[in-house]
C-alpha cells in the first residue's frame, strides 16, 4: 500500500511541475505579446509575476532580463 501511495505522490508532483512550466511559458508569451503591442506596463507586471511565482522556471532569468530592459527604457 505504501508503494502505491509513493507512486501516486510522484505522479502528482510530476504533473504539477509540468503545469508550472506551462503557466510560466503562457505568462512569458503574453508578456512578449504585450511588449510588441507597446504595452510596457502590462508586460512588466507579467514579467514580475513570472519571477515571483515561478523563480525556478527556466523563463525566470529571461523575464528578469526583459524586465531590466523595459525598466531601463522608461
């Protein structure tokens, strides 16, 4: 019984990790779209959200770079 619970927990953790990555990518894609639409304020908020909610995401570093660029161009 303990083995089944361990397998179920591992599957749940893997599934939730994938969702986090998907959400950070969705936010990043939206932020990039907002930049292209010249809506810097909304892009900044989205990049900040990625950094705060998904700091371990591979996109967090890119979000930091875009955030620095946007704040530097204000």
